[in-house]
């Protein structure tokens, strides 16, 4: 049917995927499901609250109208990181990172059970009282995007030595039936001791205990992390694109916890 005289024809919208796997668009699945309380969903765009995470999502491959809606959602100068269903942002947006990551799934860990820490190592839960220490460790190790209140997404555990937090890991996105292990960080002076692997296994066991399957993302060129994860039983599901982009207008301040690459 032709458009009515004097009215602008509606912009064609990209087709929305039907029956897609939750991990094809993990942030959208999480933000429209189990983690809706941690973000905002407006039509075909969504984002986490900025103090929780810089990640956002589109319902499908976005067109110009979807990017406009995302700009309205994040506000002038706001930064959003997208993965899965994404595209190159249109004119007016500033691309701060555009790279390739790898998505891995941990079905093999479902029957593994919780690991036993070695002698002298205690794994402790982390929460609001540990937030400052977590931010300090992230600043020193840059494991990936981490904001002031990312810890509210749950599952965070760590290892302290002399009272100082030297290693941690936790959860980020929770697509339907899955949970992403994230913020795997070990102080440079305490590496090569198996602390990161221990914490990944602890977080994975917690995910399995509530009936979900662990998964994670890593930068495609982070070969050391990929070797470790595959040795633990994670398998590569697919390669995926990560785009960090700043909306038009507003100050050019760095987004809280924004790192140049996905967690690894």
C-alpha cells in the first residue's frame, strides 16, 4: 500500500531472528529475561544500568532507527558495548573499539563438581564491602569491561593474601539457561599459580548448581586464555563481534570500567 500523501514512508526494519539460540544474542536474552531488573528495555533496544555494565543489545541486526533508539536510551555521549546482533554504528556515533571475540561454552563442566582449593588457598565470596578492592584489581589487570556495581550481577569470588585481593572471577550476562563467567583477574605478582583456573571452576560450579550452563567470552587473539579454557573443557561455539560506541553529543569521558577488549 502506498504511503499517504504528506507522510514519510516507514523505514524498512531488519528482520528479527526467530527461534534463535540465547547465546546468539546473549545480552538481549539476559536483559529481557533473568536480568531485566539490572537494565532497561525500550522497544527493540536494551542496556544494563551504566553503573552495572556498559553492555547493551538490539533485538536483531539494527538499522539506523535502532541506533537512534539506542542513542536515546544511553543519552548524549553515552557508551554502549554490543555483541551478537550488532552492526557498524551510523554517522554521529564514535566507535571506540571494534574487534573479534570468541564465545566458549562449558557443557563439559556440568558434571565436574566444585573444585577443592589447594592447601593454604581460601576462596571467599565477594560483595559490596569488596567493591573498592575489586575495582583496584580490575584497574591493575584490565580483564574487560567492569563498572562500579558490576558485582551485583552475582557469583563473585576471590582470593586474598595478606588482606589484599589478588584474584577474582564472577558472572555477567545470564542468557536463558546460561551464565557468563567474567572479570577473571589475577594480580601480575600472583600469576602462574592456578588461581584464575580455580576461581573459574568455582564460579562454574555455582552456575551448574542452580541449573544453568557456564559460558564465557575471550578476545580472539588472547591465545593463552583460550588454551587454558579449552584445557578446562570449554569449547569454542563461535566467533563474535564486539563494538564499543559512543552516542552523539555529550562529554567524551571514558565509560566506567571500559576496556579495549572482551573479558579473557
